[in-house]
């Protein structure tokens, strides 16, 4: 197994080994007893309210919001824990919610202590879930970056295993198992639409398909980490806000995601909160899928016309999380 790497280090020499098909397949086998194979729906584009004039296409909905912990994050967090020895202090994470919930779930399943640092913007639903899973929850600052700084300082004190939300090889390889699962279920789509925060999910999916499918990163206008990095030619800090800030609230694209997306992500697209909210409400009203705003970005990209399908192509939308207060869908 490739050696574990800390986040935010130079990974160029090791990236091919960590994200090879063999490494991702090994991660899938490692986590298989602990995660679900989530459903994949294949629907005609018209069933998703695509704009008039959109060429006929097939849309695949990968329902990863039905994953244990309520998001794809369970894959990476189980993989990180199972691939490393757990110190007596247990594990520690910073999160806007989903990565922390996945960390707490994995820690509970494996019988280890979990400490999770969260920003004040965390939703009550996510905070309550963390507490219910037995994590020690610490609110630190107003944004994910603030919580991460506090978490890293605490980790240096305790020696707990750091569970980065998106920027560790085991975490990204865990996310990549989702792409492997899609291909096993339905083959290779023509394109995949993927929400981006710190970039662990889009990096994992892009690493698995490695140019065999067009991968598009989608971000809120108020949290454009990948988009601004591509403009600048390097990762840069961005201001973070909007309705998806608790799940897509990273201030800067991750080092791993930046490296992988430069090779294998076709474009980054920004979406406004109104389009995202409309897609989120459509998923609930028409398909009875209760998902958080981050999970609605792929559909928002199609319904708003920001992404225009090609005639006859199959597009896979990653429905990535469902840790929300369902009253917000009213």
C-alpha cells in the first residue's frame, strides 16, 4: 500500500501510485464491509425538467446521499481510518458538517474516540447528528478554515489521527470508489457533473476516469475555489458564503484536487444560489429526493442552461449529500 501522506504536501511523486486503478480497487475492498453501494437511476432528460430545446439525453442520478452518514464522505473517512493505525487519542477532524459526520460514524463503528471542530455556520441538523454519533464537537470560528486551524493546533497537542475533509490521499481514494461503483453499475458516462468544495470528490472521480469521461466541476458563485484557482493558475484563497457554505465552504482548493483537476477536469462552472435552490426543491417536489444544496448543483447546472448536453449523451449527476433540515425544503 502506498505510504500515507499528510495534507497539503507535495504529492507529485506519489500521485499515480495513490490513485491508480489498483489502489482505488484496494480502497473499495477495504471499505466494502462498512459502506453501502448506492443506487443509480437512469432517466430521460425530460424527467428532470431540462429547458425546452435541450437535445434528448439520458441523465444518471448517482444517489450517494443515501450513503451511510448521509454523504459520500463515509467512503474516504473509513478508508483513512482503516489504512492507518489509530493512536490512543483517536481521530480528529475539521468540517462544515459532512466530513465530521462521516468521521464520527466511522469512529463509532471502529470503536475509537472522535473530536470534530466545526464553524459557526454549521446547520443545526449536522451539529445534532455529530452529537448523536458520540463525537466531541467544538465550534471554532465562523468558517471552515477557522475550524481547520483550531483542529490542527489541537492535533499537535494530542497526537490524534488527523482526518482531513478532502486533502489526504486515502480520503480522495475513498471518494474515487464512488466513480468505480458508477462504472460497475452502468458503464462509462459521457460526462459527470460534480460539486466542488475542497475538491476531494471531484479529484477522486476524475482520478478514476482519467480522461475517459468529461468531468465538470460545479461551484456556488459565493464559494469558487476551483474556478478562481484556474483563473489564477494556482490555488488561491476565496471568500466563502451562500446557501451551500456548510458543505462547500473550503477557502482554497485542496493540493491533491488541484493536481488532479489540472489533468482530468474539463471545466469549472459557477452557479448562483437561486438556481441551486430551485434544483433542490425540484428534486424534492418531483422525485422525492431530500438533498442539501451542494447535492443539487449538478441538476442546477442543467436546468439553468449553464451546462448544455450534447445530443444522445449520458450525463451522470453526483447527488452527494442529504444532511439537511427537511423543513428547509418547504
